[in-house]
C-alpha cells in the first residue's frame, strides 16, 4: 500500500476507502468473465473520476476494493457512482 501523502495548497492528505459490493441476495453470479467485466468497469470509473484503485479482489458473491480519492469527493458519492454504473452494466 502506498503511504505517500497528496498535497493541495496547505493541505496534506491521504484518503482511502475500503468498499465491499455484494450482489443481490448474495447470488453467486461473479464468475469468470463477469467478474473480469465488472473489474474493468470499475477501473474505467476510477479513470474517469480520478480515483486510484490500490487493490481489488472478487469472490463469487461480493467484491472488495480499496481506492484513494481526493478531498472534494465524498464517500457517499463514490458509492452512488459505482452502484449506478455497475448495476445495469452487462
């Protein structure tokens, strides 16, 4: 894990969030190519919005990812964006 700090004006910060995303009713639907597609979609979201994904792992019914974000972003907005973009993605 990278421990460097980001700087902006007189601020020095390192904001990270560990998110767990589960499938509906914990169905075991994250298999093989579906898991890879969802990972790629999350990497695309991170590139668009300027997040840095530090680690990402998937299991059959959930996925974990650790990402670094900026001070202008809120965790609730990050969760909303990820859920909106990956819910209807197929």
